[in-house]
């Protein structure tokens, strides 16, 4: 016993871990099929915070998953969760619920918040809020002319860095090429991944912006993560550069499900940066996804209030919510045979885990974190406003009928979403 009869933190930790490991019964999912090593396998799985066993006739609190499939939790490496001075749009509580409801058990959150995540103090504040939310998280450090010299210290506190090379929400853009190069070099020295928003608002093409980012990465040997690639030319350029550059290519659901005709009809509601492009690009993206040219899917969840998105096109902010609809949209695509389940798990779980260093995530395996999504591939439902957890309260996918939905979601073994 420590002072005044209280248990020391060490004693508390020992008792807690004894409780977790010995007393608390493990959960067992029975009757379902597990996604293991690239295919579905009929087996039971038992877990506490981590996966204990994959076998038959396991002991524990049994949960019937007959007719369902069990996937590793999705890892969304591109979300904007707002909070602080923009908590009318979203905060970590609402966003965490939205993520988990959508089968996303880990997020990487962008730094263009208000205030931005560009100082050690803001990193600390953001982690406090994020820790109290439902979802596992990593955060990106933002870059400004003032904090370049602090990159080594910031690197110790963040999962990765994010550089905005063109104008967008939050005003963090750095357009000066030599300053961009210095940032690439300094981030490369830390060994952290550098995610970039390479698009400039006034640029002639996506490819011309991607080319600049690739050149910086080639010269600095940075580990590059290209956000929201969406055109045939841009994607081909980035894919071909893989010979010489360590680059990961991301796309987002809105470039797969919308084309400029939709933007003409729906105006500000589909205003996003970079903008939605042609139907030909959209079809090329689907083929490229299936062929393996694209490495990851990120939602680019960027919520703005309905009042803000009701403004005329030139005054409305850029961005669409998406963290809770990405998995259902993609499961629906799997049902329609636009994409294999294997590719979906690669781009939305395995590859993000590998790229951002989550060695115990992205795969169902003994010892890995019990971040699990139990999915019903048969269930059909409409995306409806009343069901949304995001605080912004709307979705660009409203009224779409989708087949394939999360039914149970476990984050480190805790059941945090149950649609049964
Ligand atoms: O549409 C966008 N919204 N693009 C961005 O680059 C930022 C994001 C946001 O934070 O609203
Ligand atoms: Zn961006
Ligand atoms: Zn973004």
C-alpha cells in the first residue's frame, strides 16, 4: 500500500491486467467466416483487447455471427475531425462514433483544424480529446514556415506529417518550392511518412501538381503519401514513379461515386478540394483499384454544417463527410462485383496499417489488436440522415440504397457498435 492507504499505480496496473487477462471472460465470435490470409475461413475467434485464439470450440462469452463475415477493422488514414473552434461542424466524440459505426476502428487525423496541429501544445490538446473518443487514432503534424526547425521534436509526438502544397480549408498552404523541398528533407530525416495535398487551386492538371511532389520525394528520399489521387493522368504518373520513389497512392470514395455531372446538379453540397472530375476518370479509378494501382482508400471526411454547405458555390467551404459511409459504399461495390473483397481489405486496412507502422493492426491474427468489424453482406439499407452519427448531420450519399453493412464493431475488444 502507498501513502494514505491507496494502491500504488504499479499495484493498480497489476490488478487491472490480472482482471483483463484472467477474470474478464474472453469474447468468442461463433458461426461466422473470418478474413484470414486473403480468404474467408470458417472458424471461431476469441479475444480480450488482443486476439487470443483462432480455432474451434473456444471458451468465453459467445456471440453468434452465423451468416456474417468478420473483417479486420478499417483504417482511415485521412480524416478531418474539427473540434476546438470548429466544434459546431464535428468533434472527437461525434466523429469517433461515426467512425466506429462505419467499421473504421482507427483514424489518422489531419492538422488543418482551428487552431491547427502545428505546435507541441496543440498536439497535446488534440491527443487529450482524441483519447476520450471511441476510435483508435494517430495524428498528423502540420507544417508552417515557423515550425520547420521543430520537425524533429514534433516527429516524436505524431504518427506522420501533412503538407498542404496548395490553398484549402485552414490556410496551411506552403507554395514556395524551396521551402517545400526543405520540409521534405527534414521530414525524411525523421523517418516519418509525409502526406501531401499536392493540388493547387489554379493548377492546369492534377498530374502537374503530383509531379512536383514526386520530384521533392525523389530528391529528399521522403516516404510520400499522395492524398486523394483522382485522375487517370495523375494516377499513371504516380504509379510509374514507384520505381524510383517510395510513394503510397490514396483515393477517396467521392471520386469513385460522383462525376462532374453530379456537381452541376447538386452544387455546393459536392464542392470538395480537389474537385470531383469526369465520369471517365471515375471509371478509370475503379479499374485501377481492382488492378492494384491504388494503395489505400481514405474517406477525406471533411464535415461542414448544413448552413455552410447551403451557401452559393463560390462561398461554400470545401469538403464532404464520409467516415461512416465509406465501408458500406465499398461493400456495396463488392456485392456489385466492381471490386473484390480482397482488394477492399488491402486498401482500407492492410495497406494503411503497413504504411503507418501499425504492426498489430490490419490483419486478423493471434496477438493482433482485437479491432474487428462483423459485416452482413446481405443486408440492404438506405443512407438516411436520421441514422448519421456525424455532427454535421448530412451525407452526400443520402437516399442511396446500399447492400453490405457493419453489424458489430469491436475496438480493442470492446463492443462499441451493435446493429442487431
Ligand atoms: O475538401 C476539402 N476539405 N479539401 C481539403 O483539402 C480540406 C478539407 C477540409 O478540411 O475541409
Ligand atoms: Zn487534401
Ligand atoms: Zn483532406
